[in-house]
C-alpha cells in the first residue's frame, strides 16, 4: 500500500512540460490526469505520455505517481487502465465514483491487468472521488461495510457536485461552502475514518490566495483530514506544512506518552496542571505516528 500523503498535485497527463515541473514541487504524490484536464481529442496522447513516464521515469525519480482515470462507466476508463497499469502507478484516482460498487468494479479490472503485467496482486490501491454526482454522497455510508481491500483513501469534490446539482455556485455570500457541500465533505471525512483509510480534502481553487489556502488547510487538518489536493506547485509547501505535526505538537505528544508510560496502571495522568485520559494518549500516539510516517516516506 502507498505511504501516507499530505499533498497530491494534479498535473495534466498530456503536458510533458508541466509533468517535468511537478517533479520539483515537493509534493508527496503527483496525480497524472487523464480526465477533466485533458481534452477528448488528446486522451490517446495523454495515455501514451503517462505510460511512458511510468515505465521510464517513475522508477528513476522515486516519485509516487498516481493516475486519475476517466469515470468507470465510460469506455475511456478501460483504455486508460490498459495503457498505464504495466507502469505500476502508485495508485488510481477514480473520479465520479457513484458508490463502493464502482470501486469494486475497478478493483476487478486491476486484478486482471495485474495478472497480465506480472504485478503483485492487489498492489495498486484506489482512491475514489466519492461526491461528484448527486447520488454519490448518499452512498458514502456503505463504504465501511464494503469489501474494498485496495481502498487507500476517500476524497471529495465540490465543483462537479455543483454542476450535478444545477447550482449557480457552491459558495454562500460570505465565501463559505454552502450547506450541501459541507455535508458532502463531512460525510467523506466520516466514511474515510470509519474505513480506517486516508481522508483527503479537495482542492483550494484560488491558487493565488496562499493565505486562504493556509487557513483552510489548517482547519481541514484540525477536523481530521490527512492531506489535500493541489492544483499548482506553489500550493504544495503550504499544504505539506499544514498537514504535518508541529514541533509543539510533537513535544506535547512525547510528554503525554512518557507520562502514561511512567504510570502504566493509571487511566488518568496529570500533565502541566491538566488531567489526561485515554483519548489524549491515542491522539498523542497518532501525532507521533504521523510524524514518523512523513519523515520516512
């Protein structure tokens, strides 16, 4: 399974220039896009470009290259998979997933293609974009009970959902996401946590507003999201910082773990004048595990 990620940078699969630039972005992962950022007339070119990169370049630079294929109910999806699986992508981003059944269908395709290309069975993970149609958010509660061993994480998207709902905007007058989109976002977070997988927040569309990106990303991490997508290299450093434990958090976590280690039979310990119990210990262990994961990734 792929390592945890904080930042995942979208790059059009038909742009060799942008792909090359993305390699120096510092992103934990890159999504080579075969879907929305590629015109229909250039889909075949994008597949060839991505397949070549995965075959020749990815092994050399050690970057985690994911691929966003086209929706599973389109003919393009099978063409995408047939072209790129042999290159062993780090994972498949599945857009417009209607339900866990779409993830299961993609997994079956990958089962067959991994055999074809002599790849370890089940080694290519999947992350669905699980809110991009009107039906999709209504099925999020089914993910925890679905048998989806390839599931790496769950993410969401506001732009396609807005289009699906016929909305003129997905924002309120104050610039906040409207209620429907906040609900979809919250359900995505809960579904991911219930499945025990990564909860990845959607893009921050205004790539010039780096201060806004920082505020939004810090709030996203406070809620429980573990990373987010970027649409511009300038966003990557801010996202990485926002989704990494701070030095103060690490120090606090080490103190909490040490305090409980010193009193192994206690359910509650005192630290800096505050009483701490098991939820605090779990939070501290999570922060330290996250820090270790990002340091070794």
